[in-house]
DNA sequence: ATCGGACGGATCGCATACGATGTCGGGCAG
DNA sequence: CTGCCCGACATCGTATGCGATCCGTCCGAT
């Protein structure tokens, strides 16, 4: 859980609201009323305003002067934009991370992919669990990217995807079998220390295929 | 100039501080004291807090609890990270914009590049003006990108570059002649409706060369 | 002489209070 | 009956004030 000890109130409010939004407790379009939140969390409206402003800067809510804040709604077009952007960014990050991947990173990624393979072939396919593993898989492969700024952008896109996932659409496509195979493909490239261009191309294509499949159906 | 009419005070303060930071009036490392700013702009500290928080979310200042805000400092490593990220993003945006470029866009870009060529060969080379034109050139070529989310990220990186430019380093490298030639190259690809991959590769390489040249010297 | 602790100024963090602004619904004119 | 205007309510925006926290400094003990 988040370290609630000795944080500023505005920070606590921020964490709280963020949690509510990302878990879907506040559905998309939900109207956030400052005074109400303030009373619920037993603080004054001032720190709440600050928290909401931060959420706005992160793109989690929209805020209109003298009107208030609403949890952002995301439609299929937004999904496509974010996913495409993520394809570019994650492709770049993965390719840059390539030369910095230690054997243990590869081992971990391989382990995660194996787990995904098991899940994919299981009779009662658990899409949520699969998605979680998928995220962790790509996280392991991006994390060693030496460009921290780029990595930061990737993280933001992931968060946005998490939000989209719990939002409009029920569950996003998983393409279990195909995904696992593409992952294996990518891992093989990384193991043999392939050229950055190749890694980038494969990683990007992987993401774009997921996107296109969803939009196509 | 910025629409100062009928904006909330926090908005005005935000614009003001942003201006001060980006123009370099507040040098990097400058300590922003809430009460001081509040008195200067004749508002209470509350809106100032909000404005500073927004600047923090944008990465223009760092804020430490019970201590205050400082204008961020950017070193060569940060420059490299941002520039590399921008290379990826701008490459992507330009390639996506390709099919949506109207003749007038290409004409405008060509015009700008011609102006840059004139500037490059002028005896008293004006680096600032050259940089401005360079930004406008790439802006024209990115703007039609249909992925608004990606475009938004590109804009953020541009802002960050603007900040870096006025920051640590005096003036960033311009490579006048080479740049102009590479621009012409890129324009030619766009005119003939080249494949997205090619456009992306050239646009990216152009940016990366600028970066490497600076880091190399 | 050096180190540790206590004091004070500077600054931030938040609660409260009130004025400003937007929204919604009811009443009146057409 | 329908449309417009006005007024009340809900909510936001900001000023003021006070307590909390941090940092630099001075003093005394070792």
C-alpha cells in the first residue's frame, strides 16, 4: 500500500483520488466535487484543489474553471492514439534497453512468458491475469533502458493504458497464443544481442498488432 | 501575448512564472518563494501554490515539502535524453503526418528552409533566429500528424528543449549548412510521398546527428 | 577547537471565511 | 402551452490567519 505516514494532506488526497480513479471506483465522467471530497477525507478544500490540479496535469481529470473536475473519458480513438504512441515509445525503450539486459532480466522475462503460455492454454483463460503478466513482461524488458526520460514517458503511457483498460471497454484483447509467440521471438532477438533496429521493429509491430486486432473487431 | 483578460489568478500566476522560467529571467536553480511571488503579483499565496504545483507536474520546477520550489537544472545527460526521446517522437510524428501534408504545408516548410539557407550563408550568422526557424520548420511537418496524443508529447519535448536551450549551455549547435541539406532531403521524401519508415528514419537521424555533434564537441 | 543541542527567523501547510461565478428551476409574459 | 428571464442554490476562487516544519546560528560542554 502507499506510504500514508507523514505525508502532506494534499499528497494523501492526491493518492486517494488517483486510486479511486485508476481502480474505477470513480467511473469515467464522474464529477469530483471538492467540498465533498474534503469532508470525506476530513481535510479542508485547499489541499483537495491542489491534488485535483495535479491529476489534471497528469491527464486523469479535466478541470473547468468555476465548474469543477470530471474523470476523463476515453473512447476508441483515444485508445488507438495511446496504443500507437506506446508502440513507438516501448519499441524505442526496449531497443535501447537491449544492450543493458542482464541474464537475470532475460531469465525473468522468459519465466513470465512461460507463465503466460501456461495461462493461454488453460481451459479457464484468465484475461486479467494475462494482462498483468504481459505488463510485467514488457516492464522487465524496458526498465534497463538508460534513457530515464524516455522511460518516464513509457510509464505514463502504461498508466494511461491501465486507465483505459478499466474504462470504456470491458477487457482489452489478449491474443494469448500469438502474443506469447511474439514475445518468444522478441526474447530470442534480445538473447542474441540483435541490432537495435530489429528489436525496435519487432517490439513495435507486436504492440501495433494488438491494437489493430482490437480495432478490427 | 497570453490572454490575461478574465483568467483566474492562479492561471495568471502560472503563465507569469512559466514565462519567467522559460525566458531565463528565473535562472536554473532559482528559488521560488511563494510569499514573495504572491506580493509581487498582488495575490495571496494560495493561487501561487497551485501554479507552482502545475509547473512541478510539467517538470519545470522541483518542489520539496516544507522547503519550496526551485527551477530545475538540466545537465548534458538530460539534454541527451530529451533530444534522443525527441528524435524518436518527432520521427514518428513526422512519418505519420506525411500522408496528411497538404501542398501548402510543404510550401511553407520549403519557404522556411529557404530562409534558413539564406541565414546559414549570411556573414553574421544569427543562431537564435536559425533555431527559431528550425523549430517552425519541424512544427509545420509534425502538426498534421493525426495522432493528437503523440503530437502532445512532441510539444512537451519541444518546450523542454526550449528550456534547455536557454539554460546551462549558451547556445546549442546549429550545424547550419548540414541541417538545411538534411531538411531538403526530408522534404523531397515527403513530396514524393515516401514510405513512412523512410521518413521516420531520416527525420530521426537528422535529430540524432544534431545531438551527437553537440555531445562530441 | 569541535561537536551537539537549543533557539529564532523564514517559509510552508492548511483551515476557515467570504465573495464570485455558474447552473438549474420556477414564474411570468407571450 | 411554450419560451425567456430572474433568482436561489451549489460550487468554485481567493484572502487571511495561525500552527508546523525546516534551516542556519549561537552557545555550552567535552
